[in-house]
C-alpha cells in the first residue's frame, strides 16, 4: 500500500470537521509507546496529516506505559503538557473515572463509515469501553520463542503452560513487570478455568495462588517494562521465551527475520486507543479533534494494519486490510483475531482491571522485591 493512496479520501472527509473553521494550535504533543507501533501511527496517519498541514509540529512522548501516573501528576500540578494520549482500554477507564480524560461523543467528533454508518456503530459497543476512549486497534499479549534452542531437543512450545515447564523448555523467560496477564496465565496453568479466573483473582487466596505459580519460574525470568524489550532479548538470545505485544513479535519475526516464532495459545486480547486530557486550551483541543477525525477514519485505521499486525477497531476497516506496506505479505494471517490464532484466546476484563489495578500493582511489586 503506497502512502499516496492514503490521501485519496482525505479532503472530502475533512470538510465535515467543525474545527476547521476555528482557531487551531500549530503544535501537538502525542503520547505513545515507541517502537513498531508508534512507527505504524507515524506512517498511517501522522505523516499524511502533516503533508496536508505542514504548519503543524508533532512532538512525540513515549510515555504511554506510565500514562495514568503522568496524567495524574499533570492534573495535580495544573500543568497539562500532553495533548493526546495513547492508552489501553483499562487505563482509559481509570482516567475517565478520575476526571482526567475528557468525555467524548464519538458521533460528534469522529468520521462516519463510508456507507454513512455512525462512528459509534462502526466501532461497536465492545470497542467503546469508556466515555473517554477512542479505540484504534485490537491487539494481544502473547509469547515468542527461539526456534534454535538445542536443549529443547527439537521440541517447540505449543501451549501457554509450557511457559511454566522448565524441565522440557529450560532457559530464561521474559514477562512484563506488572500483574496484567501474568496473573491470569498463572491461574489458568494452575488449573483454573478461564471463566473463573477473575472471580478467583478477587480473593486473597486466588492472588496468592497466582503468585505461587509465578514463583516456580521467578528465578528464570527477566522482567520487561517496554514493548521492545522482549523482541531484543529474543533476538540477542538472552531469553528463549518471552511475552510482549503481538505486533512487536511480528516485527522481529517477519521484518528482522530472526529465529523466533509465535506462540498464539492463550493470547490475551486488549484494546488500545486515544484519550484527550481534560483541560486543554481551545486552540489545542480544536487541533486534537481535527487530527482525530482524520486519524481514526475507516481508511486510516486500515492503513495502520499495513504497517503492524494489529486489527483495526472499525468494522468498516477490516475488509480494507491488505498487504504489508514494505514486505508485500498478506497481513490477515498475522492478525490476533485470525481464527487460526484465536482458538484459546481470552479477553481481558477491562473493568475488573480498572477497579483492582492499583491494589494488585502494589502486591505484585512487593512480591517481586522478595
């Protein structure tokens, strides 16, 4: 997919944006995650937007992993320095509940689908998880593994519980340095059915049970905090098996051609999207709305899938997903939502994590320090 093709529907779509008739700032700070994902945003809609608006300067801040803490601190200081923030679904709920993110009406600020379907219907109720959230993509947390580990004697991990099997699959693992997903995987591999995982995690006993399971691999685990960590650790051979975002693994496997493969079993679905910090001045807010109208339309979200293997949030975008913009390979088989990859997937309970995240974060970090 060529970048010039991304521009075809732009002018007509933007004519409908109310902000065009208003004063707009010429600078915008966007908070994202860095790496392959941020590059997909840059290629799919930031660069095309700047081609139309060369007067606009985009400043990137790669602090999305700390978005909640950052927006809390800015609000308390009365100094909002972020203009548009990329967050997970659960974090959007926390920010919305705390009044740190602006409530939006998707049908007022987002483009319709090409057939006239309102944005709220095109995204769907399952995507619009909070009144402040503007979804971009569906992605998953899953595992990558080295394909050249001699000690595995030709075996390859094909189910999630192999992560906890040090006898057949020895070697260093990498896991994210937070309770998300780790607790769910641990309980599942300790015999808890998916439908009972969150009820179990609500109890002190369930939390201790999950941590006890994680104890079995704790001394063989490197703890990551940035999405780029596991792909680099795998590429360098410092770990043999590790979790991260499926798009990061796509990059190391397909773009970098490293001896790494994907373990799709028990991938954890999540949503990622935008929130607008509450309290922006009017010109900045007008610019943010103008950008969002463009960046989240049907074509732009489909274009993003040409750069990374994440499923676009709009229903109308899915049929437009084609080949990788540079590699020329079909992207559909690499999507987490592909039926061949999704047979044992689970969907994170965003509302549950919004309620329990702070308490479990504290308990998890205390466990790590033991």
